[in-house]
C-alpha cells in the first residue's frame, strides 16, 4: 500500500553515485559484494537495498 512519497529518496540518490562508480570499476560485483564494499566505506546498507538500486 502506498501512503505517499518514499522517505529515503535522498539517501538513495546519495548511494547511487558510489554504486555507479564501483559498477564501472568492477562490473562483476553482485549485490552481496557491493553491499560489503559500501559497508567498508561507511554506509549502513543491506544487500536487498543494494540489489534494488543496482537495477
């Protein structure tokens, strides 16, 4: 059920830049490796969210 605009849209936009950069450097990274890479960089993010943003 949708109750309005997504509250984490600004966060998603901030995450898209490092995900896009890492995807061009290592296109073979899946969502698990990408999530652990982002966690090492200091982001609090789960694998399923990374998977959704990588689509």
